[in-house]
C-alpha cells in the first residue's frame, strides 16, 4: 500500500488536510474519525495521533520506506507541500512569508475562532457570564481585520500565489458564517476583500472536491 492514509472529519482543521491532498493531486484513502462518538480515543487511532485530535496522516513509505505518522494539521500541510513540491515556495523569503501566515492560523485563527464558536453556539446554556464570549468575539474580529488588511495588499494571504496558508485559513473563516452562523454578530459583510477571497478559493475545483471529505453528518 503506497497511498497516503488520511484520518479526519470535515471540521475546519480536517478540511485543511483533505483540500491539500486534492490540490496537490496526491493519491490517498480517507478514513472517517467520528469525534462525537469518541473514535479519536480508540487505541489504534492514538497510536497514529497521541493527542487524539483530527486530522492525522500516515505516509506508508515516508520514513525511509517505513510508515510515518503525522499529527497536527499545520505539520501535515508542510509535509504534503514538501512531498508534492506545491504551494510552498522554495524561495526563502516567500517560503517564510507563507509559514508566517500558516502559523498565524495555527496559533491564533484556529484557537480564537474555535473558542468564539464554543461560547457563541455551544455554551449558551452553560455559561451566563458575558466575559468569555466578549473576549473571543473581540479577538475574532481583530483577527478578521488583520486578514482583511492583508488581502487589501495581496491576492492571496501570503502574497500573489495560492499557498498552504490559504488552505489553512479559509475553512476557519467560512466556518464563522456557515457553521457558527455568526455573520451578524461579527459583521462579516463588511469584510469585502476577505469575502471575495473565500468565494474565489471555494470555487476552485479541487477545493470543492476536498471540502467535505469525511463529512460530519
């Protein structure tokens, strides 16, 4: 077996991996990990991802011909980009710019958007104190404005070329409206450049193909 093995669910982080695999035209098999049912805690999966999160990837021949397991979606994107030679420039400056924005997603966009979504959609009847929601709402708005300003100067997040930074960030921005239904709360309609960028990327044929691999429902 030489195909890459993806273990995932079509959450924002899961979409990052499946979109990358499709865009890079790398053969893979997809295995649905139902995190609501606790699949991520099964012994066989923990061997692949000790942190019990999705996605995870196994390259059957990645470690000198032996299987290589990779956890963390950002690490998966870098590995796939280097394996395929696509969407991560070899030019040191362009590469660094792409990695900066990838880590911006990993360190800021994912955690803050996720916490906002938790308190906005899931913890309404569990936490009646306004502080957590206000904190994460304000930080989400701040981060969205960072993206908007970046896209006023560039066609894509890390410059003029589509990259793994776009693949990492776009599912999270889309999630705010399509899953959390927070467009009015976050005033998403005023983000003209960001909305155009999201729409443009979602129209890419291979993004469409990778968008709902291992569907949530």
